[in-house]
């Protein structure tokens, strides 16, 4: 019986939904600037990262300095960094779910607020390098 309990603890610890392996590194409100809808997520430090930043700057976002600082995040060797632009309203945070080979962001907070215009948010996450495949699928839309 004791052996079964230990095995169950080991299985549960290694089969989570990814909350422990993903961390929110930066969260910035971008405002309601046009040109942000459908912006593809990007892995920081890859060839696509400079174009991602250019798109944000061309969209005339509310906080360009904060966005540049967030995208300058350099994860340690055991982690990888990913940036997502998410549509929302008055959220104050975000979380990332890692399921299989897919990374899916979701905004948090700001409940019971009605917005006439969508706001966009930049969320930068780091993920344990060993917990995801070399080429994970980056979801554009929240769950």
C-alpha cells in the first residue's frame, strides 16, 4: 500500500498542466492600438523576435519602452522565453498552460469590467527548456 502511494505521488508530480514549469516574466498593457489583432507569438532570441518588436512599435502602442524592456528578457540557459500579444479588457496578469507540445496563454484578473474597445496586452513567459519540444506550437488564442 505504501509503495502504491509513493508511485501515485510521483505520477501526479510529473503530469501537471504546466503551471509549475511556466513563469510570467513581464506583463504590459499595450492599449487599443490597431494592427495587433492576430499577431503571431514569438520565441525570444529567434529570428522572428525583431519583427515582433517592429510590429509593436509600428502599431503605436501605449508603452513602447516597457514593451522593449519586456522583449529584451534573456532567459537563463535552462529556460526559453516566449512573447504573446493578447486581446482583453482590464486584465492584470496572464498565465501559460503547457499541454503536450502546445503553449496556450490566458489573461487573468479584471473580472466584471465592460470595455467598449478591446485592449491588448504583452505577456512574456519563460518555460523550462526540458518540459517542451524543440518546436512547440504557440497558440494565438486563449483557451
